[in-house]
C-alpha cells in the first residue's frame, strides 16, 4: 500500500537547517539559527512563546520561505517551496491544534489526507487496507467512529497515525501532549520513541515540558528570541540548565509562599448540571465547596465538562439544575452579584471570553467598573481621562506590554492580554476567583506572574477555583485537587497527599 | 359537483399532484444550496438565480424552440451568478450573507429588465410523463402527470447523498465546510472548493428557475417566483444539510402549498388565503419545534457564518 509519492530515501533520515534567517518586515523572527536533527533521533526543540520555534519548523515545512538559509533533507539541499514539496520528501507535521475534521469518521479523515484520493472511494476496500495498516501500528483507533466522539488522546493518536499512513518518516510534533493525560503522553511518546529506536522514524518535537524532554529526547535545541541559545545531548543537560538557557537573564516574578489556613465556605456548588452545545449533559450533578483562603484545583483532560462548568459560573451558560451559592447567597452570575461578592474570573482564551478585541486596552481594563465613579458620573457620562489614568497605572503595575492604553487589545500578545485581564480582575479585593487554564500558551515570565498573583489572592483570603489541563500547575498551586471526568468529579484529595498515578488513572476514566 | 364520483378524494390527490409540481423548484434550489452550504458558505442570492434562470430558460426556449436548451441556459446562468457570489466572497472581509442579499436583488432586477420582451411570446414547454394512463379518473391522471425535471431531482438527491460520502469531491466539500484549517493543512484551496460548490449550487438553482417558466406556471412574468429561492435556503436548514431530507422537505412544502388551491377546488373557500399560508406556517412550526437557544444545530457545517 503505497500512498502519495514515494519518499526519496529509505529508513529514517535527518534534516538540517543551516543559517536560517527569517524577517517579517522589520521584525527578525529567526536570526542565523542552526538546527541539526540526526537521522533516527528524537530531537526536542525548546523555547518560549515567540522564540521562533514555530517559524523555524514552518520554514522547514515550506509554509514560510526563509529570508536566508538552507534546508538539507537526508544530507541533500532541498528547495521546499510549499507544504506539498515537504510532504513529497517524507516530512510531516502534527499541529498543536487538531487538523482532523470533527464531523467526519476517522477512516474518512485518513483517506482524505492522501494526495491521491480516488474520484470514487471504494470504502470496503479502503477499510480493509486501513485495518491492515493499523495492525502494523503501535496504537489503535476506532476507524468508524466520528472524530468528534473520540477522546483528545485518541485524536492525537489519529493525527500521528495519519502522518505514518501517509508514509512520512520525519515527523515534526508541535506540543503533541498538551491535551493528553500524563499516562497517555507517555504511551504515545513511548511508542514513537520505539519507532525511532528501530530506525523507522526521525522526530522533531516542539515542547515546553522538561519531563518529556528528559524521558524521550536524545538531543535538544534551545531558541531564545529568534536566536540559537543552546544545543546538545539531553543526557548531558539538566532541566534547570535548559530553563536558564530558554529564559536568559530575564527575572521571573517570585511566587509568595503559601500562608494562612482555609476559612469559611465561600463558593458552594450543589448538584450543578449543565448541557453542552449539542444538548448532551456535560456537567453531571457536581457538588463542591471552596473555602476562603484555599485553592481548589480541577484536573481533567479537556472536553470533560470543565469548560461548561466555568461557563455556568461566568454566566455564559445557564445551568440545567442544581444550586450555586456564594457566601451563602444564591448565585445566578448577575453583574450585581459578582460585584457584591467581589468575584473575579480568568476564563480560558481570554481574548475571546473576557475581552472585546476591537476595544482599547484601557476600555477592556475598565469593564467591571466602567459605569461607576470615577469612570462615570451619574452612571452614564463616561470620564475618558479616568479610564486612561487607571489603565496607565495598571499597565505599569502588571507589566502589560502595549504601545498605548488606546491600542486595541487584540493587537497584544497572548501573555499581555492575560495580564490585562489579570489587572482588571485582581486589582481590587477578591473574595472568589475562578480561573480556567490561565497560563495556556504563555511564556515563563507571564506564567510566573500569574501563578504569583493567584497565590497572593489565596493568601489574602480569596476562595480560588482553578480549572486547568496542566497537572503540574495544579500540583504547584492547589490546596485540594479534584479530578473531573465525563462531567463528574471522580477523585478528590489534598494536593499534598495526592497520588500522581491515581490522579492520572482517574483523568483517563479508569 | 362535476367530479362527484370521487368526492373529497380530490383534496389528497390535488395535494399529491401539487406536491410534485410545486416542490420541483424547491428541490433543485435546496439541493444546490445544500452543496454550497456543505462547503461552508451560504448563498442567499439563489432567489435572484432562480428568477434569472426562469427568464433565461424562457428566452432560450423561445429563441431555439428547444426547452432543454432553455434548461441548460438556465443552469449556466445560475453557475455564472454562483461564480460571481463566490468571487466576491473570496475577497477578504466580505460577508457571504450580505453578498447573497445583494445578488438576490441584482438577479431579480436584471431578470425583469432583460425579460421585458418575453412577457408576450409563448415558448415551448418541458414535457411531462403520464404515469396515470391506467386510470380513467381525471383527477388521478392529472396528479400523476409528472414532469421530467422532478424525476431528475428525485434521482439527484440520493446521488448527492452518496457522493458526499464516497467521492473525492464530496469529501473535499465537506472538509472545506467543516474545517477550513484542515482543508488548508492538506494543501487544498478552500476558496476554489467553495467557488466550485457555489457554481454547482447556482447551476441547480438556475434549473429550478427554468421549471417555473417552462412547466409550472409555465410562462414568464415578474410575479413568477414568490420567494421559493429564499424559502429553499430555509429548507436546507431544517433538512439538516442532508440531500435526502431536502427531498422530503421539498415534498412536504410543495404539498402544503397545494393545500389552498385543492380545498378551493372542492368548494372550501372561506379560509383560502389562510390555507395558502400553510407552507409558511409549516416553516414557522418546524423552526419552533426544532430550534433551541441552548444547543447548536446538529449537522450544521462548522464553517458556516451562521453557526460560527
């Protein structure tokens, strides 16, 4: 079963990028970067957001054309004009965001990805061939299931299988484990590692998880601000050394120590039930109490009802049943209640869920209080200079990098959008804080700052509900840990006593 | 009553005949729109395409004497209007709904302008097949005189259903409609796929228009279409973007539209205008029953501007 053009080389092959420079207008995204991925190796590419990792691999895959520099595939110089050229050479990429079509079956997605989809697909024959292909593969996926019905872990396996099905033997993986449980991540990476060891595959993995680099990678290349910051064998490096190379001399916000004891119950959920957009039950009668001065972390693989739960608390979705109480009062997510109880929200994808992209940074920072003094007189006449003054103060205080307070917030980087939301939500006294994946896709400096702010809010006596897909973040911050699976809370423990394998098992639903 | 022999049976027979007759333009427009929407774009201009199709079919049929050349001309006109829609929508920051409304007005206006000289002459009409030859009840024979375009449409619906699943083009159209990122990642041009899907959609809508002028009512005038084009777009939504359901929805709609005239023919005249509104009442009822503010439409292509 030969699919697509046969790659020119047999077995695993290496890719070298030499003296790569990429300019976008005035901005230098890559500055004379070198990357050498040896044939049959597992290579990790480390760097902060904006360090140029994506730009570099997109140059290799032909999405961008480097201003200067050469790409060597299997030792031969190749001009890769577009992704099709890269595919023909046997290079494949697995993206951070899934490229499977959710409304189609796994089999349809696999066949569709081929360059030579027949005009009329003979499904019985294709299914036989796909099953024969799967029998040779280390992991299994249900061929006839719709992609929207399978778990994130299975989807990621599908993405990788798709590349193997297309006979790609140099795989670029862009943060492949960000949606997987630790056990799933180990399974997938372990199987890929086996194929690398057998000499069938070469892997270049973009990641920020040192644990995975240490466990699976042979070599590492580290970028910082578009420049090569370091490279070498993983066995000769420590996570600390790699982190220092990644961040450079930048100073990180120091997280305050955990102080104080949990107080009275602040946020109480009793048998809360919510539906997803398709009308299926997403949150299934969950009950939880968060007390003052305590961080409760909700762990779980994305898509297990966390989003819907946060949307109910944020007032973006109506609960189907159950009761929510804040400081003993019934809570229906009205603006008045949020103000009275000093509730703050850091929803996921802040640009979409907490900001109006086209409005200025100053306006976005003022959303909570814009119709009150000093921002407004009489509840309707807005005082623009008060917006500006407040924004200027908070921009300095929260280190928001924006050209002016009047810049539209959508022009800011992800970390700075989150900082602006942080400035709005955490500036005053906070009694209840709800945060969902607050650090997703942010760089070290932003993560450190956000973690420090959340811990400081807890120490000041706020009840914090932290929903995150990043287990390390939860283990670092929470006092108590709850695991959510299929809309239910299936595990609860004090974080200090939580057993990581137990947590992972519950995240996977076993 | 002259037809006293079958009495009230006249009504279901007339509804059946009407369902077949009235549903044909709905069927073609909704199948065409189904293809366009599955590719991730809404073409609201099909009302204009329908009227332009009707005008060009009538004109060509009159000039050449062949109604089938008229049908072909209607299809080509529709495809060109589809290409215009897709072409404008390919530009950055253009909204397909707004372009569709503009083209709806443009199409009807242009058809009225070009069609002025066609109001008087009579063009050759499309044939029908007599499936009622075995019966001597005139009403039954009338109901079973089935036009050829309807038969083509009935065959086309299952073919499209099959094609969406098993052909390369069907899969590509669905990919473009469900995830343009995925389509782009595979190296396909989403704009090109949508251009072709919109042109095919326009082709079918144009043929739907030719039915109006060449079969029923069977002449060209400015009151020819009473919003069938726009109604068919709604039909696609409650047919859940499924070609087979489009067929059933068109039939139900055609039957509802035939209810008023059928009742009138047996002497029920009191609620005539009310019964004529049956299709729209049906639309409203189905919309109310099937829609909910708390969930998204199942089956809706994820890239459609109304679902995103």
